[in-house]
C-alpha cells in the first residue's frame, strides 16, 4: 500500500533549520512494530502517524515515535502536524483543532502563512510537575563534561520535571558552558538514572539573540536522539521550573527559547505562561513550521 508522508522543519519559518519531522498520513493498518520500523528508517528525532480520532469531534489521533520508542506526547510533532493538517484542510485565517495523543486531547490553534508555512500553538494538556528531587551538581557535571561550578544559576537547580515526558533540567552558568556540554556515557546513568529514558535539557540565561529568554540544548541517547534541535516537550516541562524559579510575577508571560544553534539548526520555541497567586495555571507552546518534502511509503 502506498501511504503519503510529508516532512517539515519545525520551530522555524526557514527551510533547512529547526527540527525535522516526518508525518505519515493514511497510517491505518500499521501496527506498532511497523510504525517503530518506519520511524527508525526516517531516523529523525520523531515521526508522527496520523489516524482517525476516537472522538469524532477531534481532528485526528496521533502516535509519535522516536527511532527507539513511542512517546505519549511531544512538542515539535504537535506543532508540525497541526500546521500540516491546517494546510490539508485548506482555508485561511486562525482555526482551532484538537488532536489526540497518548497524554490526552491537545487543543491547537493554527494559522496558515502561505502554501508551505504556518504557525501553531497548543495548550499543555498536562501542567508540569516535579518528578525527582534536585540532582547532585558534581555528578551532572561529569556526565556533561563540565565543571561542577558551571551547574546552576540564580534559583535554578538541576531537577526533573514532566508535562507528559520527563526531563532532567540542567541550568548552566553561561552559554559557553551550554556549547561545551558533551554527554559522557560513562557517567550518564549515575547522573540521570536508569529508569525510563533519561534526557537532559541544558539551558542558560545567556542567549545568542538579544531579547530571547533562554539558550538550550537537549540530549537523549536512550531515545535514539544524540541531540535534538528543538524539544517542545522539554520546554513544556521547563515551564514548571521557570514558574517556580524564574522570578516571574502574576500575569501572562511570553518567552522565546532558542535551541539547535550548536547543530546549525536554529530553532525558536515560544513558551507562554499564566501565573496567578504565584502558581502556574496554564501554559502553551508555539512556533512555526515549513513543509520540506512529500512522498509515498510503499508499506
């Protein structure tokens, strides 16, 4: 059977930047093993399979795979697929769709820009929560090839958060430290644990572009992702740490996180947060996406 697929660059409005994504349309009839094999064949950080929704009021059901495993939720697949579905649906102007993911229904707004580009934003289906106590800076530093004194700044400490997928959030004192961070697998398990699929999201207040809020990288070797150019699920988890440690007051805040610069794939992720009474009450992730290719899978 010939199944349509589309690739997009996500969290960028420019081709050959951002985080590449493959979206397989007409995915009915593929079992989990076949989806995993196709994701491994594409060898991108994530591949999405679009299926009919369980709720007829929703636009689609999505299954999301890295080259190594299925995820219940991910950011750049949600943004990229929402932009693609908006393109396929036609029309102009802002529209709202709901896609079903393992984490639950995800509400998205989509704005087409032209024939190949669009912008999407989604509300976090689950607010972030801490899932592990603060981790030892010395052990973290060894796993990233850094000095212990480079771990942490302000009120931020290395700790685990999840908004559907868990990440260890690692604050680094400078953008230079972010650039020098290199996973050392001899120390990885000691630093990040062996349960689930440990992933490290490293970040600094120092940015490459003035006006952006944070500069980041993400490493997830056990997911088959040596480094990810843009990680919406990590930024979703990061929203919890920013709300708790970032010194924000009540109200609505819009922050731009830059990622992928060290890989030559500059990516911009927009994080919107609403705080009331010092607590995070809602958050959203947004960004651009551009179609790169279209073809058919003969499976």
